[in-house]
C-alpha cells in the first residue's frame, strides 16, 4: 500500500508490521505535541523572554542583557541551564504529589491549545481542525487555573495560598467576559471551527465590526494570564512572588515557560479570531502562494520598521541604549528574504499570521513596561462592573443581528468608535482624566 508522505502515513507504516495500526492516532497526537513543544513553544518562549528584556531596556533607557552572546541573545539559554542545575526542593509540610503536579497543570494547557489553532491556509498547518475548536480552546485554557490554585495550596505557605486565592478570584471574574467576547466571531462566521472563522474574514476582518469584542477579549485575556497591569497573583511587592514562591529548579521554570507561552497564545488566538489570520487587508482574493503577497508583507514590515526607526531618531534621540547596530539592518534584510522565499514555496500564510501575532506581542511588552499594577478592588470592580456588562451587551447585539438580520452589532460598534473618538479628542483635557491627590 502506497502511504502518503505525512506524519500519519509514516507512523502507520512503522506500526503496520507490528499489527498496531489502531494506535496510529494516539502516536500521531503524541508526536504532534512533542513537535509543537520542541519546534514552537521552546523557541518562541526563548525569543520572547530575550525580546521582553531588550524592550524593557529600550523603554527604560538601558541596554538590557548584553554579556552572554551577541546582544545577550544567549542569556535566556544560560538562565535555562542554570534552572536545570538548581536543586529541586520540597517544603517540609507540602503535599508532595500535588506540589509536583501543579507546574505541569499550568504548562501543559499552553501546549494543548496549539492542536486546534491554524497557523496558515490549508490542512497542513493545523494539527486537528475540530468542528468545535473554539469550545476546546476555552476548555483547555481554563485548566491552568487549577494548576495555579493547587500550587498555592500545596506549598503550605500563606503567601502562596494568598496568591492562589487571588488567582482563583481573578480567573473566575475575567473568564466570563472573555468567553462572551469569544462568542462574537463564531456568531458572525456561523461555525466554531477556527479555520472556518478565519475563512469568513477574507473580505472583512472581524476586528472591524467587533472592535468592542476585541478590546474586551484582549483586556480579559491579560487578566487570565496575570499579565501587567493584572499580575496580582504574583505581586512581588505584596506576596513575595505569590503562588510559586516555594518552587525552585525546573518546576519554577515550567511556571515561567507557561506564562510566556500563554502570552503568545492569547495574541495568536486574537489574530485568528479578530485580525483575519493569514488574510491581508485589500488582498483577500489574492492567492497566498504568490510572490505579490510576500512582497506586500515585506512592504508592510518595512513601513512598520521604518516608523519605529523614525520615532526612535526623532523622539527618543540616539543614545547608547537606543542606537541601532549594523547587525539589526542585516537581520531585517535576512527576514525580508525569508518572507519572499516563504511566498514562493507556499508558507506565506504562516508568515502573515506570525507577523500579526508578533505585533500584538509587542503591545504586551509595551504594556508591561509602562503600566503600573492595579489594586485588587480595582481589578474585581472593573471585571464585574465594566467588562461583564459590556460583554453581555455586545453578545446580545450580535445574537439579535444573527437572528433577525438587523445590524445591531454594527450599530453598537459604531457607537463604540464614536465614544473612543470623543475620548481621544476631548476627554483627555478633563481634570478627572488625571490622577490627583485629594
């Protein structure tokens, strides 16, 4: 029998002489998870940690890591090696089994979500295109809350327990508005398949009629992963690092990896559900394997990079912390060449998806370097009094539009744009827009 040259075909061919063809799906899924872990999660997390350190250094007018490797690119790898060599300690009164399993309950869901996320056009860029992919996505991402809560409880440390309890309250509060925001794209696309939702955005990205839903999702997702300004479960100034204070070695490293993997995941999900996935604006009907699409992507990257360079030169000024090295220009040229080659060989859809995701990751790093941490009461009040009502109104408007055909969702979105415009033009002048000590 001539089997196709695919992972499934290779596994089936290897198991056929042993009479174990029935185990092919299980082995394929395990290999997919291993490939995702080694070829996607680990490299992405390593790059993200280095970029975050360099971005925070740029924002704070300092260099960031510079010693280990060129421009400090090997600093993250050195930190990982250090964590591997550290002793794995257990508190004396800890629940050893739960304490050991908690880091995996945080990290494993960050890997499982990539099973249903399409990285590009076609069946070759998604592991399993489930018809209920969005339901699977929301279910798997909720598992990490269990790991955080059990890590805080099993450590037999009051600061860890407080961090776990804060995390439980935060996740319960922001899970509802995030789920309500995620219901918008499937209502407009008519399917729960993530590939189907991306296909429905060929002409118009869902962020245009669903800007309010996108904003609700993005804010709620930041709270879900405990990202600044919502990092209350691990507030160093209050809880001495929170739920993971008793962890050391690679178990602590798993929490760290899960945090950065989740940061990339929420940006990737936002790209797939709201930003059109691999579709480009005004080029929805253009074949994604053509060199024109690759050239358009390179032009977009050049405009963004040129804009950042111009702002750096005109606004930030040339200092030792902001001056660009010649290797930066060489790297940009190599990246442009890779994009053009990807357009010729058919991988341009993956490149477009990753470029959009990277821009959102940049926004996350920007927020981390500029916003202060909110208080616990502010966090809970904003979730229940602002995001939940807005999410309900947005969902009801879209549901009414889907049932009757009346564009109530578009009207609500137009009102949201009007409010944002008023806020930008006039509200910043008001005295209440600034913090004042009474």
